[in-house]
C-alpha cells in the first residue's frame, strides 16, 4: 500500500477543529457541503487492503498500530471522505476481560467460552484498558499523526448490548435466544454484565479521545433484535450510562441497526448524532428524532448499481434532510466486499456537490 499523500508529522499544527465540516455538522451548525464518511471505508473492497490481508491475519492487523494507521489513512485519502475512522474491531476489548476470541476464516468471530450464567459473569476480569489495549491507543496516535492536520479521526467501540450478545451467544445468532433467556430469567446477572461492559467501554473510549480522536461512534449492530419495551428496560439505562461517561464536548455518534421501531428511546439513551440504518427513511427518522444531528443512510447495495442510480438514491436522502443542519451522510451499514471503489468515490462527489433546493 503506497504511503498516504497527506502524511503529517507529529509536530504538525493543530487544526482549528471548530471550523471542520464534519464536526460542525455533529454540532448542528451550518456547513458549506454535507459531510460524508462511510462505515468500513477501510476494508476488503480496496485492492490495497486485500493485499495486506493476504500477508497479515486480521487480528495481527488490528494489533499492529503501524498497519492499522496505514490502512485507515490510505482509505480516507483514496475516497475523499470528510473523516477517518480508527481501524480496529469492536470485539478486541473482550479478550482482556477473559473471553477466548478467535477470528475463524469464513465463519466470523467465535467466542469459545460463552457467558451463560451469573457464575460465568463473575469470572470476567475488570480491565485497565491503558495496559491491555495500549496497541489501540497507539494506533489512534499514529493515525492522528499521519492524517492531514484538518482531517478528524473517529474512534469507536461496540455498544454494551451488542458486546453482551456476542459474549452470550458465542458468535452470530438469528434469534438471540441465549441473550434473551439471560435477560428474562436473571435480570440481576444481565445488569451485572452490562455494568462491567459500561465501565470498560467508558475508559476505552476516553482513552481513544486522549490519544487523539476528535469524535467517537458507538456501534449497536445487534440491538434491532429487541422490541421497544425490552430496549427501554434492559438496554437504555446502560447505553445512557456509557454515553454520559464520555469526555464532555466530544461528539458521540450513537448508531444502531433495526432501530426504526424505537427511535425515540434510542435517542433518549443519548448521543450528539443518531445513526440510522437503511430500513427507515432519513426524513421520517429525523422527524421522529427531533432536534438532533443524524447520520445515514444509503443501502450499501446501492453502490453496486450504475452511477445514475447511485446519484438518484443519494439525492433522495439528501432531499429528505430538507436542508436541516446536522446531517452527516453515511451508509445504513458498512461498505460490502466487492463494492467498486470508483462508485464509492462517485457517491462522495455527489454528496459534496449537492445543493439543497430553495
């Protein structure tokens, strides 16, 4: 992978972050154009990324700060997005807690010692992320030092519910029956597990901010398996506790999938920006959410279409924003493998060039 053209040394001047397009949108301030970045913008759709992955296993790539910085910076400069995102994985925090995590080729992540009872929760370790996850913070520092001085960097973590579900199910799930069984049968154990995760994640995100991230995103990728009542009872208090523990003044993007039936509760949990998936219209979601910044939400599969179709779908979303301050364009989930890079770049150009009708 070639060295990013915009590499900056550690003594580069600090940007005037108050005037950066992406961060202004997070604060619902006026911008010259809609900012755009894309989940999984550093990933398998890029040939250069695949070349590195052919040489280095995924877990090693995550734990090599130099390589993590390289792929994150290269991606944002290749596609022309308005923000970079840390290259890492939401499950890394589970290893120092005592989970036996394996990234099995073709099968996704597997946790070989799932948590199914209060006894299992008791064996989990409280972690000091400054030591056990120091490679992540070093990746943040190296990425920040390599990016152009005016390019914001987003740190991230998995949400308490999504991480708890991975821990309980031991991997992917269709029905989340083990997760819901623990929630319903032993609320005390459930709350204890969520509390451990909130404490660990709060330190983890604040560590990323101290290392140089200008904003953070919380991924609740699996929370859509719940209904509104269960979300409010079993998840909302814990997500709120995490968000309230993040350093004041730092934008927090709260993203979930399948949240269309409980958007108001999702917003109640907190976040400067609410991220929505592609299963709900952006304008409709924003009407429900009220006065908050919103991120989203093109279906990633649209990027396999012809340019004219891509531009039409993107403009529908931009039109749905109706010129309200605080829109950050993104996909409704991550870029899919096989997506043409030229289509990704084309989408970003469309978003930047679009002007709201009078």
